C-alpha cells in the first residue's frame, strides 16, 4: 500500500493526471487518501467480524482483498478507477488496522502487549518503508502500466503473509461453557459493560483523539517528505530521483525497524506509556522544524529514520493505552471505532498536507516549503499538551481481572463443592450449605448445621464417653505412625465398633454413603476429609 509514496507524484505526471511533478501533489494526495478513507465505513464492521467469527478469519479475508486490490491498481490507467480501486479493496477491505490491536492484547496480555506491538511495528516499518524503496526502484519497468511491478510485489507479500498466517497462527479455541456454581454470601462479579459503555468510558474518547491525530501526522509525514524531496531546489526541495529516494527509505526502514524490535519495549518499560507519548511528540516537533533546512542525503536519512521511529512508538503507546482501558468483551469493536477515526485522520493527513504544500509553493515559492513542516511541529506540541490529561490509571490494565475471569471459572468448575467451601472458610466467608462430619467409615457425611448443634448438645449420658474418645483421638493424631500415614496419603482404618440393633438401618445407610464418598475421593472429585480414630453418632440415648 505504501509503495505509492515514492512514485505517486511521478505516476500522476506520467499518466497525465497532473500537469507536471511540481503540481502533482493534489492528485498524489487523493490517491493515498482513498485507501485510508475507505476504512471509515468498515472499521466497526471489521471489529464486529473479529469478535463474532474470530480474528484469524478476519486476517485471512484481509490478505485476500489486499492482494486483489494491489493487482487491480497496477493495471489502472484512469485516475477515477485508480481511486475507486484503492478505496474499495485497499481501504474497505483492509481489516488489519482494526484486528491487530485486539490481537496484540490477546497474544501478549497486559504486560507483553507492547513487545508484540513493537515486534510487529518493527517488521511492519521495514516493509512499510521498503515498499516505497521497491516502488522507486521498480517503477516504470513496463511503460504501459508503470506501477504494475511494485503492486505485483505487494500482492506477493500478501499471499506470503496469508501462507504464514495459515501455518503458524493457531485458530482460537472454542470457549467451554461453564455453568456457574451458586455460592451464597459471596460477592458476585459485576457484568461486563456493553459496547457503548466501553466506547464512551473515560478516557477512551481522549485516546481516540490522540490515536487519530497520530495517524493524521504519520501519513502526512509519509506524503510530504517525498513531495518535498523530489521538488526542484529553486522551490526549496533537493531534487532526488526515484532510485535515490528509494535508497533513503530503505536505510531508514532498516534503522527504525531495528529500533522497534530491539529497543521499543525497553523504552516503554523505563518511561511508561504516557511519558513515551510526551517524548515522541516533543522529539518529532523539533525534527520537523529542522527538516526543511536539510540538504545532505545522509542527514536526511538519519532524521527520517528518527521521525519514523518516534511515530511508531507513539502508535504503540496509544494502542496499549486503549487496550488497557477497554473491556475484553468489546475490545474488537472499540478498536474498530478507533481505527475508523484513525482512518479519517490518515485520510485527511496526506490529502490536506499535500494540497497545502502545493498551494504554498505556488503562493510563496521557495519560502512556502517551510509552512507544512512548521505546521506539523505545532500539531505535535498540541499532542504533548493533550497527553497531560490522560490519567495515570491507564498505565496498567483496569480489566486484568476480566481477562483472566474465564480461565479461572474453567479451573474452578473442575473443583468440587467441598474444595470451594474449604476456600471460603479460609477467606472467612461463612458457608450456609450443609457441613460435613465424620462417619463410621472414615469419610465425611453431610449434616445440617442444626443437626450438628443438636449432636453437640446431646444427652449427658454420652458426654463422658465423648471426652474419653477425644483424648484417645488426640493421642493417636500426634503419634508418629499417624503422621507418617498422613504425609504419604494413607487413609487410617476405622476401629471396629458395636451398634445397637435399633440403629442397624442407619448404619447401612451410612455405609452406602461412605462407599459413594470413597469412590468420589479416589476419583479426585472431593478432597480427603479429616479422619478420626474414634467416631460416634448419637441417636436418642443410644451411642453408636
């Protein structure tokens, strides 16, 4: 897509879409703005598609549409059809800008999302600037279709990306539906906010403004610098040819790409997201003021690489700030809204700045080429002031608990109710469900709290026997053999007891329940209860 930057003005002049190269800025701006303006009506649609059908399928469809659009644009010789093709296929069909921010959070999480963004931006920056380099080197090989070779190269990259996507990016697993277990007296988790609530939550509107402004400045930079570089020296340019300009972009892509892969995450970790935004905007303001005074190609390459690196860092910080603020269930749709406004900024950036650059040269000649660069510097200063209103709470994810909620629910669903009651007891939460008490066969049996209290206050005839059993129980619990068996998972055998004939039916029922509990315990469904060597049940005046 960005290969057009190095030859847009030349293409407009060669195909007679403009009078000459010095007056090709307006048509070049329309060509580049067509694809980014095409993202406006489909940004939210791509976000919905990713949330509904999966981010992987959205990327597959995106790569196919971009490849078809690249080939069609290469064969265009009519200005109207060229703009339509870029608007439909390279704009409306480009879901990458919507899918990528949500996927970076899904892959890297809160802590490593900047590393994912930095790696992708590093590789993307190399290709994004290698595109103009390849475009400058290969433009004009076919006289009838001078832009066909650069666009065929772009289509090849799309199919290569599609192949790697299908081979190495795993499909999202279907989430297992887990039935919630009702736990009385436990604080319930608040439901996830809806799409509109997430999109309007502060500071999302402010972050949308920052991201769209960053896109405006980024694409204005991509458009203005080549137009200024190819313009004549009498008008303040440096008269670079397509091949030399392509070399400048290639070296700049290599330097900025290495920075984003190796240094971006460290810089963000040291400075923080908000300070990174401040530093990048301030640095770009200084470099834009200095750029129109550059006449050396080597210095131009270094400054171009520095500006591009700072632009990439700005974009990474804005993506991370938005992901940290948005609820996970609405992340795709909210990023679609952000991509829509960013596309508006990226569309107006090349169009407005290229038209303003051409108008300033016609109006003031040599002195006019300063205007655009000074205006870009001023806009970066405005972003520095705007970033001061971003709250510090967005440095880390406010929804980290929501991100891990489904995972924790899945793990908890595999636990038994007894494990949950034990965990509640540790947290000091009273469990209103029936409690468990030891039985004859060493496995817990459920009794109601009222029955346990009744057993505790049973007749005085059994009180002395209970005390004797408790003393015997404590001695056996503290014995070395008992501790050894507990440490190695052995379940102690219950002593033989005698029962009254009147209680034989109760004993049989307890035995059946004990066998069920033993089976569940061996399968890992319930945890092993505390065993007692002397166990009893009181039924009226009869002690078992």
